[in-house]
C-alpha cells in the first residue's frame, strides 16, 4: 500500500510539472524516459488491466521522431502519451482530450475505422502563458472601461487513426506560421491594391500633362505635389509591411540584443516629436532608466513609434500625450504606457483594433487614409518579444496602451 501511494504521489507531481518540463526537454527524451520506466501519466494503480494500455518502447520511439505532435488514447479516452506541444496548443489537459472536435474525430474512428482529418484553431493553454501577460491585463483594467489583451491563435491540421484495436493516435501539425504569412499576402492583395494604384494613376496623369504643348505650370505643380504625397505614403506603407513581416519571428534573448528600454523609447519619441509639435500636442516621456530588456531595436522602436503616432493623431490640439516606462508589480517585467486624451475607442472596436488592416469608426481627416497596419505591428512585435499589449479606452475619455516585456535576466 505504501508503494502504491508513493507511485500515485509521483504521478501527480509529474502531471503537474509535465508542461513546464516539456519547455526545456524535447519530446524524444521524455518519450524515452516514459518508455524505459513504463510510466503511466494517469497515476492509476499498477494492476494487470493497466498492462494492456501501455505502449511498447518501439512505438513510443517511432511517434517521438515523427514531425507531427502525437497523442495516443485508449478506449476510455484516456491519454496514454502526448507530445509537449499537445498541452501548449490546447488539445490535452490533465491527461484528457479537451478539444471537442478532436474528441469527436477519435470517437468516429473508433466506431467506423479509417482515418479522419480536420483543421481547427485553438488558443494557447493558460498554463503555458507567461505570467506577465496576466499582470498586464490586470493593470490595464484599473479605470472604467474594458481592457483587451491580444494573443496569437494556433492553426492546426489534425489526423486521427487507429494503431491498435484499443488505441487511437492523433497527429497534429502546427501550421500557424504558414497561415500567418498567407494571411499577410492575402490581406496585402485585398487591402493595399488601391494604395499602390493611386500613385501610379497620379504619375500617369502628370506624364500626360507634361506631354501637352501648352503646359499649365500651376496644374503641373499641383499634380507633382500629389505624386510626392502618394509616393511618401506608399513608402510608409512598404516600410510597415516589411516591419510586419520581420515581426513574425520570435526574438531569442541574448547579450547581443540587451537594450535600455527608456533609451529606446526616447529615441522612438524623438521621431514623432515634430509631428506632435505641428499639431500643438505636448509629448512627455519619463520613467525608470535602469530597465534592461532583450529586444530587436528596429522592431521595438517601430512599435513604440506606432503607439505614439496613434496617440498624437487622435489627440486634440493643446492636449498632451504621456509615455511612461516602469517596472511591473511583480518586479520581473518592464511596462510602457502610452496615454492620450483623444476621442477614445468604442467597446465594439476594441477587440479588433489589433487586426491587420482593420479600421475603427473613430477616423479623423488625418487618419482616414491609413490602411490599419500600425497596431497590428505593435501586437506582433510584443508577441515576438515574449511580451503583450493591451488597451484601455472609452469614447471621449482617451486611451491607454500598455506594452509589456520581460526584463533581461
């Protein structure tokens, strides 16, 4: 009895720690250990019936080397083995399949044989979310209104089939990166075509007028000014698209990318100061100058520029935009807050403002020609730097954007 109780305690500890262990140890190593010791994650008593559910060592090794994440379940829908990503992707939790579509596919295969394939979208399991994402969410809801924190969905291709009479295997391919790049291409074609055609049309009109014998100098000057404006706008658009593409790959912390956060923020603010002065908006930057983070400077400064530009553009004349850099309450993370006194964002628009090319209903004469890439860039830069971004806003009460990054260790 003492031995059984000891095994049960070890199993409980393993179930709790498995997702965290899997962050640092690859699936093949874990599979090897589990196969060698015949470990059952469920922690049930080691009786004769359990022997039928154990996978042989060679099967586990085979599943471990497959490029797909694998899950094996028995006739009771109990997970016998699962790759680490299955927990992170929100398919398995507490040795149970928690996604209804995957569970339905397992039941269908078990009843009818053959295989089933499907595509689905999931959210990263909360136990794998970095703690500072939750902290940022809590701190963003300190005033009236609602805070919204962004995250990336997971796009998965799932195949289900039987490997034995009493065992079903689930193979998961994470195609999130491919889908994200495909979406960028599709959105580019659907939303940017007009932005590219306008300068082309303006150039064509200018060329035609220059070919006339009786050139109207005043008209040529107007058209040339329009061409210059469109060209600048297109250059800005291309730069945004390039930054958005760069922000798809996660930044790996290292000594070569350790930067002073306040210095980076001040540098970004300097690039927006002229626009703020032209609109008679006071730009104030302050904060803790001791905070170091791991960041790619171009991406980080680009994200901060977007936040400050938005704050300035939506602020009335003779108002102020504040940018503050501080340490989070838990002392492990750095927080950038950009506060404006502008028109605010409606509750209906807030869940979508970080989407690529989304345009809210609060556009002004200055912002109406934008394409909606700024906050999408901010979101992706935050996520690729293992951080988060959230917003608090209410109509006629201004907005507060909170950008959070882990401190360099």
